[in-house]
C-alpha cells in the first residue's frame, strides 16, 4: 500500500491577531508553571508573610518617628507590598533566561508564532503571581492588626498602580533575562538593581529620617513615589503628586523597556 505524504497547512492570521493568540497561549503556559512548581508556589505564599513579620519586629522602633495616629504596621504595609512586587517581578528574568538556556525557544522558533508572545506570557503571569502575593500580604497584615481606610475607589486605584508597576518592572526584568548569560547571572543582576531601589526608598522609614547623602535619591526615585501613592490611598492620607509621578515613571518605563526587550529577545533567538 502506498501512503500519501502528509502536508501540514497553517492558517495565516493578521500579525496583530496572531500575536494576541500566541501571547494568550504563553500566558497559560507560564501561569501553569506557577501552579505546578511547588517551590515557587510556596514562596509566593510564605515569602510575603516572612517579610512582614521580620520588618515589623526589627524596625518597629521606627514608629517613634511617625505621627501618633499612624502605627508602624500601617506605615510598613505599602512598602512591604511594593518590595514584594519588585522582587517578584524579577521572576520574569529568571524564566526568560531559563527558556533561552534550556533550548525551549528553539522549539518555539519552529512554529509559526509571534516572537514577543514568550515575553508577554512571562510578564503577564508575573501580574497574576504578584496579585496572589499581595492578597496574602494584606490578609496577613489584617491578622497582625492592619486596618486600611481605603474606599472602593481607592482600592481600584491601588490595584491599578500595582499592576502598572508590576508590568514596568517585569519588562525591565525581561531585558535582564535576555542580557544575562545564565540564571545565576540573572539573580545577582536583579539583586544589584532591586535591592538598592527598595531599601533606599520610603518603604521602611520616612525619607526625612534617612542620611543626608542618600535622602535626595530616596525622595525622588520611582519606587518611593509608588510606595507613597499606595500608602496614602491605603491609610487615608493625602498622596500629593506621588500618584501621577508614579504613573508617569511606570508608563514611561513600559514604553521604553517593552520594545527594547522584544528587540533583544529577537536578536538573541536569531543567534541561538
């Protein structure tokens, strides 16, 4: 019996439609990894609680410098949430480096799929992961005595700010994941960037109490504006200019980082 050769036929869609469809598949892939990776899932739940307990216990004396109607826990919550989101967003860089190092991208290259879909999948799944961490953090905070005064509108603004901040940091992390030669390289690169930005900020102490040489940086860097905006919305204090400055920083970062990450990833995968 003669067998006829099988011919594969691919349906061509407009590039925009294909990019969206492929991105949704990659989002599903990356989100499934969160659920199936037990270590990552445990870290998503317990790391925020560990940070909250540690900083509440160690830096509680900072509360002496706060207004009498604001407890240190109320002051801390916004900072610890933004710090957790910042560190959590670096998972994108590790995931991108893993895909490049393990050769999975070679398999994707053989398929008629959008090149940016892989990055979109990792970045959007970071939003889901950080959403879980934030919810866990807020639940733990309430158990420890945190009593937010935010209205429904305030909570929507908080979610919006944290989501845009996650996207901005995740796209920066995507660039680090492409540039780093290994997962180990990603880890130290992420640490060098995220650690000073989160600790040299208004996360754990009022910027006015910091040393004079670092105070100008702490007061004007983007993470401080994000923290102060979220903090004011949570505890019912005026946020001043912090809200729109935080949005400008985050949206500007996305506009710059997204095409750079896509270009570097495409250039890297051509060489692989």
